[in-house]
C-alpha cells in the first residue's frame, strides 16, 4: 500500500496554532462581540480535540502490533 503514516503534528496544525494565538491576543472581545468570540473559541476547541484524539489513535496503533496500520506507523512497512 502507498498510504503515508499518520503525523502527530502537521503544517495545518501549525497554521491553526498561529491563528489561535492571534485570535486570543487580538480578536476576542466578549463585551462587544460575544457571539463571534464564543464561535471562535468553539472552533479552536474542536481543533484541539481532534489533535489530541489523533495522537491517542496513533499511540494505540503503535502499541498494538496486530493493528493493520502498525507497520506503517512504526516505519517497518513493506519495501517497495
């Protein structure tokens, strides 16, 4: 198979982290824009949750040698 291993942290996660910092520093304003601030926090909470769950999933794959993706994650995949 040509599937790439799952990554714990991607370039998109780096962009999201930078956007989170910008939002926290400059855009949250609960007094004037309460709804927008809550929506932004909800979106970033969802992103953080997906990053955590992805890492949990990868850890389970790496610990279970019988999992179909184990070889792919551990770098012991089939030679091409």
